[in-house]
């Protein structure tokens, strides 16, 4: 890709690494919202929104772009970056993650939103999520992964990749699922499979990926107290916390693992998908 | 599962192994259409269609059930088994593969068709297909798989499992695909990916899984004459045969590999899916 | 194995887990040197040395048995356990790790030493060491192992198993070695290999397993400042620390990883080897 | 390596591929003993021994160089190539496999023998041997490797690599061995291990690598008649053939697999080791 001008507005360490990686690829980078990010001051020159508005072809907002629907997420800045500013950008291709439907650009601006929080980003993010889940297991187990019995509930993106990673590290892995199609897939991968209902047994770690409370009192009371549950499902997660606490079972709610443990990889993934969108849409 | 009465009508070695495996599980087996199958006469007692009609709860037809729409496939018998006979079966659960839509049971019979040629069977069959593809490669290469450069065109069921098998055997594998989703998946599996258009390079073997003629004269003339193409796609396959012959490129059209090389595994897979249907449908 | 009487004298968490695991196998356990170990008081009843001397068939000392050659290592106790006490034990099979040659039992006691720090224990310990090395990498990298370029210097027990683990996690791995035999082995494993002299390149992590200072100023000045070096070699390790510090290269000296991160696995490994010795020696 | 002059004398398809590969690397090749090799006449110009003697720096003899101790093995030629001719070569580095100790060069010739049948070649050859063993299994089984239960007796070079290959293809693998060291290694690889004496169980295939008759009548009578035994051990192999025949157990004696199935890979391996010797010996 020939050299382009990118403006990065807000975000956390992932966006910092994204900026760095874009620069390494030969692009011009302007960045805002990183005044308090100390480590890499040589690289980060904080620009103003209007600088960026004037000098960039592509704008990149974080993932998600906002928590409150008002300001762009910018943990490394004390200044607020109001989303309304973006609405006025002219002739821009604006990338962001999880852009709310109700956020509209003024038609007269000739700018357009491109949401990079799509299927391929979620698949790619499943790798740092799976490695992050392994870190959480390492922190809470006194035995190796390679000698552990693991249960993975749910066989979607994260379930598939986590099962594979654990198996490759030597663990004994069982996965739970519903569809006959997924049962067939696990069989082709030499991964033991069962339904959630029949999954109760002695495990060292349970990794949950299902975002509904399936681990209720009845299930929890049947598992060993030494089992660690690592809940990877988005809030409220899959575990009845009150019952778990009552029963003395340790639950770790582990969210946002790519950004938490692997901001560089997470930034590279965002870059990969932005490049893909640019190619697909011929931007 | 408690002991049931199965009637197996027609089919090839896969059905023979299916029958044997069902018997080993404790079921009662009656079989027809295997008069000329010599090897295992101790096991095979050929029954008549009416025996089977009277004594079985479940009927199993082959995959596919018929080539001509008139008779059940039965390569081990000289007698014809007319499909019309099946239409009259009463109170039967009739399993078969690729049952034609137009084949109807008389409503008065209280019998019902269950087609086992479904997604999960196709996924499970991708494993013997992939191993069969490796056999075809072994037959045509003078080097090991582990030292070969392989291209797999298409990343569906067979493409995914074949890529994995080849990689696990140590080959350098590149896969071609279209969707950004599949690109992301291959990346998580550490498999090199590209589009078909950009795939031209020196390979020892190309495995095609795409059932449209993508390997045309223009593509073929660019690849090395020593490349072997193994076409796994159903007829007409993916290769312009006339151009390939003109250019001196060897093409092997490899179909029906599970039944050809691994009838026992293929029979076990059919059994697995029939059991799954019985469980799901509560038959 | 039929139920035996084991006396465990001193040691850290590994010995605690060893005791627990022996108990689970049905053996009688007496333990000393764990007064300050709080968590598992239910299990740990601290016995006296004379209790143990009277009631055990097998005595187990830690790995290594002593740091100073005078007392048994016992970090969970304030009392000293003098090695001389052990010399008087009668009719005992005494297991320990790295028993000093000069430590002799009185011939009249009819007791005998069995050192479990042998080749098979070292091989088995290479797995928790490799997983521990991965933990150290996780702590110091901002990218996934699966996207990292790793160098492993030395291809002995730890080198072999670590290369495999990293490769299975998706990393790009290069190993260094000297012998043509090891070059051949890496080739069969699809691991890139080179000599140490030719290994300089951009790596995210370097894992050293060679216990002589090979990473001198000349080598270090050629590698990227962002490279993390994890030194797994016993003291003094393989890195010229002063040069590394001067050059701003981060070095982590990571020793005793099995006991540090995976005491349960480490305890199981000691048990495995003790059982093996009992079987081999017919004790 | 700069361009050199190689003379290839005798040998089978492996030497043909070796010659081709050396030529591709830019070396000058003269070859003799391939008059009846039809396929590749364009490449093969048969030279005379005296041509080669005059024009080559390096001479390459086959592996093994001779069956009868009198003539060089040359299956593609009707002419005999007497070993005595080689003894007179002057100023040559003469490579060959399994050079008999009693074969001596005249000291006055200033020529020297280099035997490439050394440890690293044997390790590298274990890969085509293992893939060849898989071909033999494919030929004799009616089920996939991925669904097979396999026993590998002996855990040397071939045993290790074959276990790995079978495991990577999805098979359930058990290996037999004696030393506690090897038991530890299999454990780190997640391969089930046992002693030969305790290995009797239902297997689909047994691969033997031990060159002494361990499969005697007593062992054989305990295994299933449907088990296939693939004997990879050099003559007389590891199986009491008379007992096996009496018991109706199928035994395949599979020798020379690299040359038989993968002459190109086998030729590349010989080249790799010759290059290594040239580098080590500074030839």
C-alpha cells in the first residue's frame, strides 16, 4: 500500500501500537489523546483534532469508540474528545470499532464510517483471548497446562481456538456444544465433546465462553472445589457468582484480554482488518 | 442404546462394515444385496427383502441410495432391488443417504425417511477424504509429504481438514479462499493463505476442492509441469482437463475416497450419524 | 503399589504436593518441617523426626536435600533439621535429590540412599520449565506467543521441549546447536536451526539454556533493544549481565521454574521417579 | 557453496535425484551406471569411469556402496562397476554409504573416503521411513490412520519420529521401550508408553522397529488376528514369521522405504549430509 495519512483519535495501548505499526509501514501518523502516555514520548507527538481533521485521509477511532455515547474513549488523556467533532469531519474515511447505529455523519461532509469490529477481527482476536485465558489459568493453577484437565464450554470462535491451544500445549480437553455439526467438528479435531448437561466431572480448569448463566447452583455444587472457573463471556458472564461464592468455587471474570495482555498484537489485528477494508472497499 | 433390529439393504463395503459394527454394538442385523461378497460369508447371511420388511425396526439404505432412481445401489448382488419395494414398508424408520426429494413413501405405511447425508456426516467424511487425498499424493510424488509444498484451493470442510492434516505431517501449506472470515481463520491456524488468482507458484501438489473449472488454460500454463493436481471436487471437478493434458500436467480425479480407501471408517461414520438421528428424533 | 509408610522430611511446596499425592494413592504419610505452612493445616500434621524414623519404610528428602551441607532445606519451618539425624536412620530407603557424594550413611544402619535427581526427572522437569519460560515471556511481552519470533539457544532437554511448546503455540522458532545430529533432529521437527554464531536476527524473545556466557558484548550489541532475554541456564547463566545492562537489553534470570510456578506438577514428577526407582530396585 | 565437480557412480533413483539436485545447485555433474534409466534421458548423459576420474573433485558412491563387496550397486546398468577401479582414483574425496572397513584406498592416491551413512543421515532418513510405514499401513488397513490404534515397538530414531507422525495424524499411539529415560521422553510428548511385555492389547497396526525376534509365538497368539504387523527392523526383523503365518497374522516386512517410496527426498538427504561433511571437514 502506498503511503497514506492516518489520524488516530483516542484509545488505549492497542491504538498506540496500531499507530506505531502504521508508521513502520511507511504511513504518516497524527495522533491525539495520548498526553499522559509517558513511555514512548519520542514517538507520540500529540496533535489537535483540527490538525488531524486537516491533514488525514483516514481517521481511526478506538474499539469500542465510546462508552458513554458522548466522548471517544481516551484513557491516556484528561481532555474529552466529543464525538460531535467527528461528525463534522469532511472527506474522511472514518474507521472505528462498534460504531453505534445512531451515530450519524452529516451527509454534506462526504465522510463515511467503516466499522472494523467485524467477523474477521473477532476471529483474529480469539487468538490473544485464548492466550490470555492461558495466562489466567497460569495465575491460578499450581500445575502445568500440559498436565491439566480442561473443560471449554461453548464451541464458537473462542472455544475452537482455545481448545486447540490447550490441546497443543498437552492438556486433556473436553468441549461442550449443542449442534451435531459442532460435535462432528470436534471429532475431526480429536477433541472430546459432550453436552453441557453431561459435562460434570473433575476438571482443573473450566473456561466458559457462553454469555448466559448456565453454571447455576445445581451445576456448581457437583464440581470439585479446587476447580478454577475462568469466565471469558461478556457480562454478566456464564456463572451464577453468588452460588459460586457460597460453594467456595473460584471464578475469574476475564474480559478484554487482547488489550490487557497483548496490546501490540491487538493493534496489529486492528491494522490487518483496516487494511482489508481499504482493499475490499477500494478506499 | 438398547438392542434394535436393523435391516441393511444394498450398498458397498461401507454398508458391510456398518452392519458389522452395528452387530458388535449388540443389535440384530439382517442384510440383503451381498450375495457376491465373498470374504466374510460367515457374517453375511443374505436375507430376503420380505424377511427384512417383517423383522426390522430400522431400515438402512446406502449413500447414495440409488444411481438411476429405480434400483438401490447393490454392487455385491446381481439381483435388482427396486426402490418401489421400499415404498411399501410399514412402520419403518428408513435411513438413507441423499434420498431424492421425489421419492415418497405411501402415507398409509406409517414409515418415514431419515437422510443421513447431512452436514455432520459431510464433516466427518472430510477426514477419510483428506487421508485419501494424502494416499493419492503418495502414489504420485517421489518425495515425502513432510518435505512438500502444497496448495489447497478452497477452504470448506475438506479444505480445512486437509490443510490441517498436511501441516501436521510437516508440509508447507498454502490455502486459497475468498472471504475475509476464512482469511482470518487460516491466520489463526498459522496456514498461509491467498486468493486463487494470486496462488500461482511452484507447488509439488495442488489439491482442488472447488467444483467449478477454475484451473483454466491461463492458470495451468503458469504452473510447473512437475506439479501434480489432485482434484477432490465432484464432477466436473475444477480443472480444464483438455488444457491440462495439452500442457502435460498430471491431474488425478479422486472421488469417493472414504468408500474407496477406508470403508470401515466410512461405515462407522454412517453409524455415528444414524445413532445421532435416533437420539435427536427420539426414534 | 500396595500401601507403604512414607516419611517426608523438609522441602517446599513440591514436597507438600508430593505428600498429598502419595496420600491420595493410599500410602501412610508422616511429615515434618511444615509448621509454618498455613493453607493446608487439615492435611499437614507435623510429626517429629523420631516419629518418622520409627514409623516409615521410605524417607523422602527434598531436591536439593541441602543448601549448606548441614541442614535439610525446610523453608516452612524455623527448626533446623540436621543432616546428621538422617545418618542414623535404620533400615530405611532414603530418597533425595542431588545427594552429596560425601554424605554417607553408617553401614551398620542397613539404610540406603536413592537419588531421584536423575535423567528421567530432568526430562520430566523440562515440561514445567518450558511452561514456566512461557510465563516469563508472557510477563514481559506485549504480543502473543503465537505471533512472536523466538530463539532458543541450546538443544538439550529444555531446548527440545521448549522449541516444541513454542511451535505448538504458533510461534516462529529458531534453535541453535552445534552437533550435526541435533541439526538433523530439528530438521525432522520442522524447526529452523542455526549455529549460535549465525543466530543474530530480530527476535521478540531469546530463551537461553546454555550455562556458559555466550551472550557477550559483541553478540548483544547486534540484537534489537526490544528483545527480551530469558535465561534458563543455571548460574552464572549464559548472558554477560553488565554488557546487557549497558546496552539496555532486558534479561530475566529464571531459575527453579517447576517449583516456583507448578509445585503440584513438580511434586507429581518426584513421585513418578520415586515409584520408578522402587519398581526398578524392587524396594 | 561455490560450483564443484561431482562424479556420481552407480546407485538407484536416490542417486539420480541427488545428481539432479546437485545440478540445480549449480554444480557440474558427471554420472555413470544409468544407461537403462529411461525417463530422464535428457538429463542423464552416461559418462565413463575414466571421464569421471579425470574431471571430478568429489566422487559419490551409493548407499550401500556394494552388496557383494566386488561391484558398486548399479541397478540401472548392465555393466559391472568394479570397486577396484575406485581404489586407483587420485586426489578425490570419495563419498559413499556404509563403506566396508576392509575397503582401502591406495595411500599413494591422496584420495580419501567419507562415509555419509552416519547418525544425522539415519535421523533424517527416519522421516521418509515413517511416511513409508504410513503408506504400508494405508495399503493394509480399511480404516483411517486418524481412527486407528497403533503400537510402535522400540523408541529409537524411527520409533520417535513414527510415533509423532501417527499422533499428528490423529492416531491413538502407544510406544514400547525399556529405559526410564525413554519413558520420561514419551511422557513429555503425551505418548502412551509401556514395556513390550505389557503391550498386548487390541491394535489395528503394530509397527516394529526392533531387530530381534521379540514377537514370538507366545506374544503373537495373544493379539487379534485382524492386527497388521509392519516390520521396519532390518533382517531378520522382529517377528517369528512361521508362528505369525500359523496364527494367520499378516506381517509386512518393509525395508528400504526411503528409496522405495521417496527417492527424491532420500537423494536430498544424502546431499544434505554430503554438504555437511564438506563444511565440517573443510573439503
